[in-house]
C-alpha cells in the first residue's frame, strides 16, 4: 500500500532537516578555528585554533628559511638558505587569509567554502616577497658563474707575417634574473626545498666573422696606409699597423643602418688620448712682478696653457685615418693666463703702495727654512681686485 500523506511529509522534512543540522554542526565545529580541510603551503592547519595554527606555521617557515637549497648552475652546485636569497615570508597575511576562509558575511557563501575545504581540501599559498639588498647580492653571486660577455669578431694584425686576419666571434650568456626569482617564488610559496635551476639565456655577438669579411678589403687599405702620425705643436706620435688594427671596428653605415662599414672604435681612441693628454696639456702661467726704480717690471713672463679637446680629436683621427691621411693634427684649446705679460699695464700699477720688513736673525734653522719656502711662494704673486687669496 502507498504511504500516507503524513508519512511522506515527515520523510520530506527529515530530508531537509538533516543537511541543515549537519551544516549548522560544521559551522559550530569551525568556530574560532581554521576551517577543517584548510592547508597553508601543504601544512594541515584546519581544525586548529588560530594561535596554535600560527605557531605551527611560524615554526615551519623558520625551519625552512634556514634550510640549504641547492642552486645548480653550469654543472656546479651552490648552497643558499632562503633567507640568504632574500626571501621574506608574510606570515601575518597567510594567517589572515586562512582565518578568513569560510568566514564571509554571506552565510551561504561561507558554508559553501567550508564544505569545499572539508570535502576537497583547500591549500592556500604563502605570500612571498624579496629583500632587495639580499636578493640582488644573491643574483650577483650566481651571475658570476652564468654570465659570459659576448665577444665580437675582430681584426688581428700578425706582425711576423704582415697579415690582417679575423678572430671569430664568441657568443655569451646571461642569467635570466626575473625567471630565477619566479622559480624561487613558485618553490618557496609551497615550502618546496627542491634544487633551483636558474635559466641562462644566450647572448649573440653583434659582429660576426662574416661581417668583418665583407669589409676586410677596406680595413686592409687603412692598415696598409700605416704609419700615421698624430701632431700637436712640436710633438709627433707615430701609429703603426698593429695600433691601427686594434682600433678598427665595424659600424652601421650612416647611409644604411643595415650595412656595416669600417670606422675606428671611439672608446679605444678616447682611452688612447686620455693617456696622451698629460704630455699635451699644460696649465697657463701668469706673469710675476718685481719693482725696479719704483716701477713695476715683469721678472717671469706669462705662458699660455693648452687642453687637448678629446671629442674633436677623436673625430679628426677617425676621419683622417679612414681617408688614409698621413698626418693628423690634434685639436686643443689655448688657455690664457689670468695675468699675461701683455696686460701688465692694464692692472693700474703706478707706484709702490707699501713695504714691510721683518728681521728674523737668530731664528733656528728650521724656521729660516720655512720662512724662505713661504716667501718664495708669495714672491711676485698678483691678486686682482675682488679676487681671493688663501
């Protein structure tokens, strides 16, 4: 016989009441605790009071931070702790997220999350950041093993054979720093101590042997034109084939950036001129005066100074050698002294304004020496109106 309507109603109400009771019991069980089934970086914290869960999390992170993690690079294994890598775990943020899971204001959303955690589990990742100074030092350390500077192909002059040859290029490599930190983050947010394998990227040389082969004939013409001579006043410096070859490089043509042409390396020219500059540069020397029969006289003539103009000289050297010009005059600026022999009359000296004498007879020898040295430095010194003297 079919059940009565009353019996069917009781069964229906029971079916509704049982889940409601279960959900109410689940909410009560999770009260004041991390929701059952919740993990943080694989650590089971569900069902634990907040203080106990935080204690466990802190202890595990502290232990992990002191573990030695292998960094495998170019066949070598280096050991670093997460702390030495600059990793910084935000425990407070992780605990806040774990405590809030299943605690939304909307009751149904909160219960749904608690059910999900209970049935399927919920693993929350750690929040990780990097201390800039430590992570930078770590990356610099491992980059020393990974980074290799690419070397462009280069012209080489064989002095014994009197021959211009080409040294082939060598490709380089560089540590991918951003990808390395990403790999560390992925591991450490799971408290995974697996070895780190930093990715290394290839760095191709910019100038290949084929590039130089295409312009070798032009380079050879420049080298064969040696020796060249740099000139400044009465000085002259020869440049032989070996020196010229060391400067020759390939650069994009001004007319077509995709086509390489021969030019001299400006950085190398600058280094050469910086070494040459002290033999060219000269500070100006002002005239010095004395008095003769109440009139001012020059007893030390002024001398002009000069300073090598390195940027202008680089341009002249490059243009001169590329066009096979034998003699190249360096560019320098003339620096006039503050007091020149020619403008003594313009200073307005008409008579001796004052004179003072002091007798230091009987002074010890060291005092006499010091007075002589000081007087020699002041003798004939001119201080213009408004100028300072110390």
